[in-house]
């Protein structure tokens, strides 16, 4: 049984979880062997939040925890805070990295646990979650990825819930639905990541979705009905989210994610929908390019996709968007300027 550590931590000036509360060590069975859980926290100038993140991990009092922090060279109070908690951190480093995904991948390379996760330095775990995660993986060894419910809150602690749910992997993939999986509330097997690969550093907005898509090939994705983590929304981060949502369907990133998926030689049922998926995301890439008035690229994407994916590509819908953008004779004039024939199908 692990020892309670709350009294040995730096004294906080706030109340509640994870400041003046900890998980009771008695929730862990002394006669039971617990799988090692490795948690990676990427960080960069999050000194105002990282202490809460750290405490939400170590105050789980989990008996077989590996905790790794990969900092990108913070210049605020982050390093000072990390050093205060150094006795409870397995490994940490502060050095420049290429991007957040690079930092997380560096952390994954240090992991030795059977189960791994990453928790950003402005998010936190709910109380007594690691015991539930360990139990779920023990009960379902066929799982490659586990996910649960996630709460979001702002600096004023206004709250809302992001509800996860069970879903059929192939059905969601084939109907272009976004997996109902929320990153802070996910854990996955290290061996599955070794099988399908790390985060793709070229993806800036959908690297987590890309990884879930690939992990679905390595085992089952299961949902547990627990509030696992809390996701913080605030100033700069909300602005970044809004910028992210301006991209109509993140089409280029979705297409790259498909490339990553099909490099793994997936089973035949996934191969059957390959052209359908590529046609769909190329279609929205063309629409996105039209919306941005990048006409030559839009028609180049349209022509290429129509040739490669045939009837899967919705040419009529593409031309409808073109005609709406340039109503009446304006559409015909734009076609002539682009050197295009009058095409409707």
C-alpha cells in the first residue's frame, strides 16, 4: 500500500482537490499487483497552472506511477515549481523542442509503463481516477485505448461536460464522424503506441485524433463512465481553439491522418472504405480552398480527386458551392479566367 504524501508536499494556499485532499491509500489492495502507469506532462510557460496539474497526478497515491515532465524551456515560474515537486517526479527536463507533439513523443520515449497517457500542464485529473483506469485495463486486456468523461472549466471555474461514449470504430470512421474521445480523459497501452507509432509532429490541430484512429487498429477502444479529467479553457487557449475551428474541416490534416492510417495496412473492412474516405476529405479540402478564394488549387484538388476516387467524389456539391460563391454570370466569368470548361458533374 502506498503512503499518504499530502503532508510531505509544499503547503498550498488553496483548498479542496488537489490542494488539501488526496486519494486515500486504502483504496489500493495490498495483495494486488498494479500495472505501471506512465504519465507525460508537456509544458511551456504554464507556471500559473502546472502546480495544480502536478498535484492532481501525484496525489492519486497510485502505487506504481511513473511521472515525466518535458518542459520546452520555460522562462516563467514553471521550473521553480517543478523543482519543489522533484522528489515525486520520475524524470524531468527543460529544453527547447520543435512543438508540443515533439515534447510528448520525447516523454513517450522515456516511458516504461504498461499504460501511458499525457496530461497537459493546464489540465488536471479528477480524484481517484488511476485506480479505475488500472482496473479497466485489467478487466479488458483487449483494449488499446480507454477514455472517459471530461469536464471543461475556465479560470472562474464555470463548468461544462464533454461526454464521451462507446462507439463503433468502423462505423464512425466510415461515416466521417469525429471520435467522441477527449484527450485529457484518455489512457492507452504503450505496446499499442509502439505498434502504430507516436504522435505525428506535422499535425498541429488533430494529432490526438490521428493517434486514436491508428490505435483503433491495435485493439479495442472502450469508454468508462467516469469523470476522468478537467480541461481548462482560458484567454489565449480559447483564442487558439477559435482559430482552429475556422478551418472548415481541417481537411489537409485529415488527409494526412488517412495516409498514416493506411500505411499500417489495416484490415480489409477498413481498406474497403479507403476511396470513400479520401474522396470525402478531398471534397472538403476543395470546398475549403474555394471559401478561401484559392480557386486554382480548389479546381486542381477537384480534378485530381474526381480522377482518383470517381463516383465517391461529390462533384455536383462542389460545383454548387462554386456557383453560390460566384452567382450568375460571375461563375461563368471566373471559369473562363481560370481556363476551365463549364462543368457540372
